[in-house]
C-alpha cells in the first residue's frame, strides 16, 4: 500500500471517529413504571340484596360515593431497594450529559428504586444542562440531587439540575445558586452600564437586549422547575437574575431543598418511606432502609471527552495540529507529523464545538501561530513574529469569558504558551538555517574537491579510488597507477580529475634548482 493511500485511509478513519464522537445522544423516552394492579383491590364487592328488604336510596348513594372515592385514590407503589449513584464532579458538558442520561437508562433497566446524582459543579453549558433536566423529568425512577461532599457546590447549571430532581438534598457547608447565564461572543459594549444615549431614548443596546432575553428565559425555566417540585420559586428566580447563592442551612430554611444529610448512607436513611409523586401522577414510596447501592463511574469515552472539553487542552491540540501539518509540508513523506497533526487538529475542532467559545478567538490563535511559523522563513525583520504573539494572546483572551474557572484561559497560561511557542519556532528555525550553511556531505556536490588514488588501467580507461569507491576518471593527460588526483567535476558517472603529482612536481624541481 502506498503512502498516499495509507494517509487517505487514516484521514477517513479520523473523520469517521470525529463524526462518531460528535453524534448526539438521545434523551430517554417516557416510560410508565410500576403499574399497580389496583383494579381488583378497588372493585366493590356486590352484596346479595334481600328480596323483602330493599336498600334505601340514601344508603345506596353513600355507598356509591365511597366506591368513587376509593376508585380515584392513587395506589402507592413501594419501590425496590436498589439505589444507583452517579457522581458528577466538574463542569457540566456534553460528556457529563451523556453520562447522566445513560446512567438513568441503566438504572431503569436494572430496576432501581432510586437514582442519586452527587453534584459538585461550578456550572457549565446550557444545552448540556437542559439535556440532563429533560432526562430527569422523563425518568421513570425517582431522582435525588445531592450536593456532596462537604464544601461542594451546585452553581449555575448545577442549581437547575438540583431543582429538577424529585428530591433535593445538600451536605453541610455546601452551597447552591449563582445561576446567571453568560453569553459567549456577545458582550455588552458598555460593560452592563447604560450609555447617555440609552438613558435619553430609554432603549437598550442589542447586547443588553440579548442578555435580558437569555436571562429571562433561564429565569422562567428554573421557576417552572421550582413550581413543579413545590420549592421556593422566588429564590430560584433571584439565583438567575441576581446571581444570589444560599448555604445548605439557609436553603433548607427557605424551602429550596428538602433535607440536609452528611453523606449517601445518611441521605438514604432519611429518605426511607418517603412518598414521591411522579410526573405521570403515580405515587411511589422509597425503600432505602437496607439499600443495595450501585456506584456508576464514567466510562473511557466519557473521561476522554471530558479531558478534551477543556480550553487549555483544546488550544494545545490545535497548536500541535498546525505544527504537525506544517512540518509534514516541509518534509513530505515523513507521515508521523502529518498524521499526528491531523488527529490533533480534528480533536481540537471537536473540543471547541463542545465548549462555549468565540470563534474569533479561535481564528486569532490560529493566525498567530501561523505568523510565528512564517517568521522563520520570511524576511519580515520580526514583524510577523511579534504580530503572531500579539494575535495569539488576544485570541486567548477572547476565546472564553464564562466566569467559570474551568472554561476560561488565564493570562499566565496564554502568555506562557505564546512565548514558549515563539521560542520553539525560532530555535527550530535557527537549526534549519545553520544546517543550510553547512558543507554538503552527500550527493554529487560532495564529490567535488575529494581526493583519490589511481588504482588500475583497463582498455584505455582509468579508474581511481575516491572516498572508498571505484570511479572511472578522466584527466587532462594520461594517468599512472598510484598517482594522486583531485576531483574537479562530475560528468555522469565519470569524474573529471587533475593530477596532484603534476602540480607538486614542478614546485619541487624549482626548489631543487
């Protein structure tokens, strides 16, 4: 198989892998669990009517009312003692959404009676959060959101997930709230302050209008979740509009959560016997006195997607991709730089698609890296190199602005990567220029100036040993065996030489005279 075909096969394989990674996971459908066979229990027993003593009309009416009330009263289904625990530590991203929705499906298939989502998150993406909320609302198994361990938080997207859960619990010394949405790439031009023109006209700028639209949408969403679960809707709205937060004790006092527990076993002991009304109207009773707990950890795919869904990792992958493709173009056929660069670049693009990034920042980072590489080969006297560093730093600052530490690039990281990249490129360029200035040691050029000794004569042809090889030589006069020669030119496979003995001999005779 040729190198071109091998590279094409590798490209197709990588593109297929990227499409598979980007394929969205569907949310679980609506299922009707624990259907109780209450028909027989609620069916009234028809008593024998004596022929001589008919039932009075008032008594018959009372019996019908009793039958109607018993028929409309929902039956309480006691669930199994199997408990599934999903641990979420870190930002809410598409990998986290896949992990939780797949965990809910697995809990349903295993017949679990309760799913506990342990939360410790600073927030994350709106789309991923809504996917998780839809999965919780459609889950046939009750879900308990638990902010754990002590010192954990359910900020931003975590607050929505906690409000959507059938049971909301927290550990002591934990907090929730600060759920204000942040839009990427559409900042307010005035930094949130009204300009004089806006004050006079009473109109808001486009940036402020977009911010208010996103904020009001999120506030209505979390208020609807609070009303669905019967929790404090006023705080839910303030958490979005005013970015307020509450401690676990304050949240319990204000009716934001249902209870406070120190750990999972303590939570299960407090939930035992608790009745929960599911979204389809079914009443269920938790059975967590002697639970069988199943902890589900993220699989390899989830861990990998979580790893690359990091701005720092994505930036490094993009730089490796650009460098790899550049070196492949400089040295065609090397294969390794090109394949590694293509893989890294595809992973970087997919990682950027997962995160709330500004594509202007991505473009500036790519342009800055390209200009720093071009500085080595173009006589720009440092203009391209300096411009590349500036573009790289500005692109890193513009890349994300979420207020979430895990999704924002720090200035020391940006400057450090830019300076390191520039130093690496200049060092590599210096080695390349130095190698071009060295004397040629291979090819026909290295033969010129080499010395040898005539070894034998055959059929009018002269042969000499030059650089350990036997060459046919031709001089300006007949040569003798043992005579030293120097190569002046290469004509095909024949060396044009001059005799060193001929040059030295006159000098000796002159000296003897």
